[in-house]
C-alpha cells in the first residue's frame, strides 16, 4: 500500500511539475512584453517628473506636455550648467534605451543603469 501511494504521489508531482514548467514557459514568453511596458511607463513618469520639477529649479524651466524627453533633459542640463560629458552620458543612458523601448526593441542597457542615471540627473538639479 505504501509503495503504491508513493508511486501515486510521484506521478502527481511529475504532473504538477509539467504544469509548472508549462506556466513558466508562458511567463518567459510574456516577460519581455511586461518588461518593455514597465520600461515605457517608467520613462513616461520620468518625463512627467521633469515637467513638474522644471519650474522649481534654481533656473526655472517650463515645459509643455508636447516637449520630448530629449528637449527637457537638454534644456535643464544647459540651463543648470551641467557638464557636457555628463549630459552625453545621460543621453546615452536614458534617451537611447527610451527610444529602444518605445520602438519595441530589446534594451541594450540594464534597467538599473537607467534608474541610476535618472537619479543622478535629478541629483544634479539640486
């Protein structure tokens, strides 16, 4: 009786493993889409932050909703006298990944790098 029960339990585990493996494959297929959507949302929020923060800077910058992320970053960077190399770094680490995400291309930059760069830009605004 115990042997049959053990075999039955193993068959159940094997079946459950098959289901989990199938679900994991579904998740792996969806993950790039979810990651891309999250990345686009993050950039949209960052653009919104720049629009709201602009007027509060030591050299105020006012933006419309139609202004692009590139316009906002460039305007703030120049008005606050940020180093040209830093502005180029920001362009490389924020604008290129944003464009990749918006066009459905895979990111060639780690997402944590994007967040770090965004934080560094905001810190430079103080």
